[in-house]
C-alpha cells in the first residue's frame, strides 16, 4: 500500500512543478504582474509630465503673455522704461 501512495505523490509533484516553476507558471505570472504595475506607475508619471509640457506649449503658442512671463522670471528681462528693483531678504 505504501508504493502506490508514494507513486501518486511523486506523480502529483511532477504535474505541479510546471504549474509553479515552469515558463508560464504562477511565480513567473506574479513577477510579470509586479513589473507591469511598476511600469504603469512610471507611465502615469510620464503622462502627467507630458500633459504639463503640452499645456505650456499651448500657452506659448497662443499669446505673448506666457512668453513675457518666461522672459521675466527665467531670464530676468524687463520692458522698456521699467525699473528693476531687488529687495534682499532679511536673515534671521
């Protein structure tokens, strides 16, 4: 009675091995789903960045206000007949 039971246990183990450790096994599926979740998070961050850049491009194409704002803040430019004043911050 012991040999048939042992043979059945070995047979079940051999049938289960590809399910758990094979090329399309559960461990591989779990790893791929984890990688997919990480890639979706990266994609979401990139989509958010791309949307912000797209909005900025549309602003720059639509009028001079956005261009003037960038020139003032990024480049420190001023209009003709304006006075540029810098107020230093107080140190505690």
